[in-house]
C-alpha cells in the first residue's frame, strides 16, 4: 500500500457549490504507520523449550524481533531509515 501523489488544485473539477481545500499533512508519522506493518512468520522450536517459554510468559514476537535484529546487525536507527523510504 503506497501513498498517492497530491492532486493539483487546477486539475480538480468542481461542481456548483463545491470547494477544494488544501490539506497539509506531516508525512513521517504516516509513512511509519504504513511501512511498520507486521507479517506473520511460522516458527518451529522444541516442545520442551516452548513449554518453558510459555511458563515464563515469553513474548515470542518481541524476542524473535530482537534476536533477528541482533543477528542481522540491524539497529533501531536502521529500522527508522527503512521506514522513511
């Protein structure tokens, strides 16, 4: 899902009693919201380890994100740079 290019006010055809309005949006939060979506990945691990993690209340998504970022040597700064693209 991408963002549409802004329309030129000259290109907007108005009917009687209609008016065009300029809407100014600070885009970085919008881009982050669009680009920071989550995708589902299936993970397999030994049952005994899954049991221990469940008992400890482990947040698997957070642990996996942190471990993958460390493995790929990716920082929060890198994440923000990717989101701004």
